[in-house]
């Protein structure tokens, strides 16, 4: 799990680890758990925005960014089978990095 405040370099770290994996011939997948993310420096293998996005939640639920993020995380917990299904598509011989929201 890669955690930290917004702008602290979490996504940059994920991109660097994915590049290192390519050099070392290891499969490193990145799972984006930030429903507000828009631009990625890495190949996003699993993306929470395929399930829910912050912009949609803020518009439909009339929530601000903080309330919207909380709603998105609760929605993910209620639909954890979606994430389990996404993870099951990859083999056991890969590394998975979870890029969390800031």
C-alpha cells in the first residue's frame, strides 16, 4: 500500500517501481484506489474509476471532495467483490502496488 498526503509522490513512486520491475523482469501491477485521479505516470492495471469516480459522486450526491471520497471508499467496501474479481485476473507470480488517495 502506498499512502501519504496529496502531492507527496505516491504515484511517482508507483511509476518508478513499475519501471524497476520491467528492468528486473518482474511483473509489477498498479491498482489505483484514488477515485479522483486523472493522470497516471504508470500503467494502471486496476482502476477504481471503473467502479466509481469522485466527479460522478460529487455531482449526483451533491457532496464536496472530502465527503465524496468517503462515499467512494464506503462504496468500494460495499462492492469489495469487484476488487477481488479484478485481482483474480492476475496470476500469483506478480507484485501488486495499491496507490491510495492522498
